[in-house]
């Protein structure tokens, strides 16, 4: 069964993978090094960073704990930004 993503979902997925990569590079860790510390395979982490796979909540928690950032920061979500609230603009994260 194919799952089709909306523009918002594609954008959010890309932002999360990109943020994980940015945090990993900032602390000078390889994909293999971060994957080992998070208890996942290197290929899974590569797929997340390349937006081929959406990380589940357990992965988001592990990543946010490791880098000591909130899940909101990791997902680049601002609850007070009206452009990111549900129903106002389906493409708000992709301007």
C-alpha cells in the first residue's frame, strides 16, 4: 500500500532529517557514530537524514535527549507561529 504525503508532511519530514544531520555535523559525529549511540542501524539513520524514512517518537526522544534539545526545536515547530497552526495554511512550513 502506498502512502501519499501532503506538502506539509513532506516538508516536516525533510526538516526533521535535516535538523538531525545539522546537529550531528555540529558535534562532529559520523552517521555510524550517532547511529551506534542511538541504538539504531547506520542505514536507518541515513534514511531518516535523507528524508526517506519518518522517525518515530522513540527516535525523536532519543535524538532530542542526545543533543539536549527539545522535540519542538528538533521539528522546528513554533506553537505561537500562526502559519504553523493546523488548518490555516497547509503549506506553511514550505514558504
